[in-house]
């Protein structure tokens, strides 16, 4: 059997009292592990385990100070790693005891190199499968996603697609910038899909996890690390090992957590909360934000060193109002998709409806357009019927003036959106220009978003 061509990230501890066997195993497994440690006794092995994380233990059963099976069984389920036991004195009782102690495999000395490598590869494959199953369960509600952000033939989207194809195969970090609802996660998924990386795509919205739990979510924790930690749990870095970790709304990450993330990105090693053991990881980071991170740095809310570490390449997504020629294709796509999912008739599109959709500003971007079309299908109404009272795109308003039939709320909305656009959708800057607090601006935008959806 040939060695895997994947970049090794796993770690193994070899425990055997024969120096020649330790040397032989270390050389035989060099291509499969990023970290290989050896011990000649169980006391030395336990000392290493207290300091380092090991994905796999390769343990001789008969050792001078204790039985390898008894040692592993005494660790308890929450502290055990995968283990392959080796012995030259096998019998049925010992095999049963080894399996009860959690053995992943059991090989008899002397063994052929192919036997050892096959047993190791099975263990590594099982660990990878367990990670993939976790990710699939976590993402079960999102498995049917469509390439909504990639629909359209505008020049802006053609440039985005070309950039994705160019940088996807590289290991470099990518920072995606764009307004809320422009499809940043879908672009991150494309970067992973075309990367050729063998691991999973694991997304995390940094603003959706409480700051005091974010470290555990990313790096995992050991049993008893904090109140409520009733068992050892892997973090998302572990599940993304060999793949891509997408950190959405990275600007929402607390400063203290930013420092810990930077350390991991520099060292490529993680340490679960409450543990003294570190483990290597091979994870490509894709981050996203709708905020101006340079301004966040200047105002002391984001670490400059982390910004430079993440900002190897910035990929900026255009707002939907900046590519209105793509709106008809998106509208038809959503109409077909949602009518099928809802079991209702598709919209009988008219040219006037598409023109009205194209003129609208869509402050919520693709997400707002999709929600609006879903509402049209549910109510059985054409888009023109539901958009009659909405103002046209803010950028059209200054030149044409506000129509006399607009409501005061419509005028206010158009003006606020225009100021937001002029300030690059940086809410703090726009609020200062408008002479209102950031909280007031957030409240108005939230109210309009709720009305649209």
C-alpha cells in the first residue's frame, strides 16, 4: 500500500520497550504523521500525553511497568485516543480485553510493514469520517444551498469568479468584504470547492456565539474545563483539519479572542480549553465582514496584526444594486427554486415586474430579493403589486428629486440609504453624518429589514 499524498497533520505516540522497534516504527510511519513521539515505558508515555495531544497511540501490550491494555482502559473514555495494540503473545482473552479497552486494531508481532500501514490508515480514515459526519450533521439544514451569489453575467460577477478560480488552489488566507446578504459564505464555499483540499468546509458566524464560548467552539475543551463542560469536545479547527474554516463576521470577535486566533494562525497548533496539550492543524482560513476592518483597527476594535494576517487578499463582493442586470436571472432562479420547495405555482413574470425589481435598491441584497420573491409566491401576488410603495434606488434620488407622492418614511429611508452608500456602508460613519446615534440607525435599518422580510 502506498502512503497517502495528503499533507499529514495527525500525531502518534509509539510505546514499546525495544529501541529497535521504536526506531523501525518511527521511520515506517514518517510519511503519515506530522508529529511522532516515542516512549519506552507507560510512565514516560503518560508524561508525554500530559503535554501533547496524540490522535493515535501505538502501544505494546507487555511493558515493564504495566500492561498497555490496563493503562489505556484506566484513562477513561473521555481521555482516550485511538489505539492500536501490538503483542507477540496474543490469545483470545487478551484480544477481548483490548477491544473492551477501546482498541481500534490489534496486530501480532512480527508483522509485515503493509499490515501496520493498513491498520494505521484505517484509524486515520475513521477519524476523518467522524469529523465529516459531524460537519454534515451541523450543516444538515444548509446542504441544499444553491450558487445564488454566482448567478448573473455582469462584469462585476465575472471578475469575482475569475478571482476565485485563481486563488482557490492556494493556501493563502482570503478576506471577503461585502454588505450583508451579498453571498459571502457562498463565495467562501466556492473557494473551498475549487481548492483541492481534502478536508471539510466548516462555517462559523463569530457574532452568533457568545464571546466567552467562542474559544471552546473553535479549539474545543476537555471535561471539567468550565461549568457545563461535562465531556471532552473537539473544536471546529479540528473538524476543519485539512479543509477550510470560514469565519463570518470576523469583526464581531472579541479582542481577547483575536489574540488567541492570531497565535493559532502563526503556530498552526491549537490547545483545547483546560488542556495543556497542543495538536497541529492544517486549516485554510477564509474570513468575511461587512465592516471596514481598517477603520475598526484605527478605532481600536480590531487587532492590526490579525488584520494583516487575514488580509493577504481581499475579495470584495458588489452589492446587488451595483449589478442590476443580474436581478432578472436571480429572480427567475428564486422563483423556480422556491415554488418547487413550497409546492406552489411559480410567478407568471411580466416585463414590468422585472423592470420594477431592477429599479429597486435592495438594501438587503440577494437575501432580501429571495425573501421578497418567497413572499410574492406565498401571497400569490406579482412583484409590482408589492413594490408599488417602495422608493427607487437611492442613487437615483438626488438627481431626480423626491417624488411628491412619497411618504415621509420613504423619503427618510432613501436618504439614510444614500448616506450609508456614500460612506461605504460603515454605519458608525454614516450615523455621524446623519447626526444620529449608531443605535438609532441600527433600529431604523432593522425595522425596514423586518418590513421587507
